[in-house]
């Protein structure tokens, strides 16, 4: 018999899980189903998303899904331990959902988090423009601390930064094709040429450090009482988890640049570089990273904007920013 998560999802949707009461808010993403109760959230990765399993990483098999869930929890718990509470094994029978401590006996793994208000997401702050320059400095500084303290237990890829960025170029240009109704082919081709020229110029020697990459951006971060919390930062594709280290901060800072302004963008970077005692990169490197980050985020906002008016407005604003920045 083909395995189905339906019984688990049905029980979660009506609040039948130990320690909780009431009906949760159900949020379905491409990768997962999330159930938000008053104080906690429970996330379970889907086993049956054909698009993800075919193009990003096959998690239809329990062993692989558990491995991805474990990586997801480990990385996020390191970065935001106050938010990421535990990884919980569960099984379902006629009596309901039961917690199990031994993952080998579990039917699924749930990632248990503290519930955060969407009004405290970095995206909400950028949309409302309710932060001051010192807040942006703190965001950069605190993210640098997160990055500096993160411990990676595996080996880093042997590829050069040039090799890494060349396949990133391919992936991000393919990504923009998903919004071809909003970004015409000629415009996409102009971005592709500019990005390729900058990659070959900046990474010509291939010696730039390859490090762990987080999927961190304004939709995957919260800022609460002057504290910055990354959230859900593990990329769905294994290869996207490594690259030139500056990609991390520029993906975050470029969102600020596009949706608020350059002064705030500079404040994020100052906080980051002051914390790490590093010098700012060359103008060519910054230009490459801003264009690259924009080509990831702008299409994503357009995709989300199909069902979310705020995301659609942000996509248009981001798109206008990119056209100005890249002189399209």
C-alpha cells in the first residue's frame, strides 16, 4: 500500500496532537505543511511533491526525508535556538498522534518551533518601513555573529568559486524563466550577460573561499525587540548549501536595498563587516552579488504575488530597482 501523510495532516488540522488545544492555522508551502497553534508551530515535509522530488532532492523516501528534516532542524537550531525547539518523532494510529523518542519507530518527524508573528518578519518591517538605521546595523552585526558561530560538521566542496558561480548562473537564469510574463526574454538575457561578465571578472582566479550558504532573505528572517532571528534557512537543493561566503549577507542586504534604500543597505553591511573586522569588497564584487541576489528574490516575489498582494507590490518594486541598478 502506498504511504500517505493524509491521516497525520488531518489530525494536525483539527489540533489532535499532544500538548495542544484549539484549531491551528494551516499554511501549505511547496515543501511542507505547517500548523500554527497559539505558542508553537509544527512543520512536516511533504513526501509527495513531484516537482521538488524531481528537481531539487527526492524526499519521497522516509530515510531521505528524515535526513533532510534533521539537517533542517540542526542548522536552524544553531542559528536560532530560542525559536527552533525540537525535532519530534510521531506516529499515527486509531487513537491519534503519539510522540516517539526513537526516530526509527517514527512515521514522520515534526520540526517544532516557537510561533512568531508575521508582523515581526523582516519582510513586514521592510514593507512598513518602520526600522531606523541602527536597526539595520544590528541586523548585519547579528547575522555576522550567526554566521561566525555556525559549526559545519562535514567537508566543504572541492570546487573553485568560479565553478560554483558558473552553475549558480545557470540555475538563477533558469529560475527567472518562471516569471517570463513579468520579465521579458530580452531583459533576462541582458541580466544573464551582465552576470556572466561579472562572474568571470570577479572570480577569475577561482580562489575565493567556499563556505556554507544559508537561504536567508527578508521572508526567512524575523526582527523582534532588536533581535535578529534567521528562520527556515536550509536550501532544498544540496548544491545550493555552499558557495562564496559573501552571498549570504548580500542576499539579505539586497532585499533592504531594493525595498527600502541604499542608506539602510549600507548600514546592514557596516554592521556585518564591523563585526567580522573585514574590509568591503570591490565595486565589481558588490555589483555581481546585488544583481545575483535580485535575480533570486524578484522572481520569487512575483511567484508568491500570484496569491498575495503585498508580495506582488514588493515584486514590482524589486523589479524596478533591478532595472535601475542594472541600467536596463
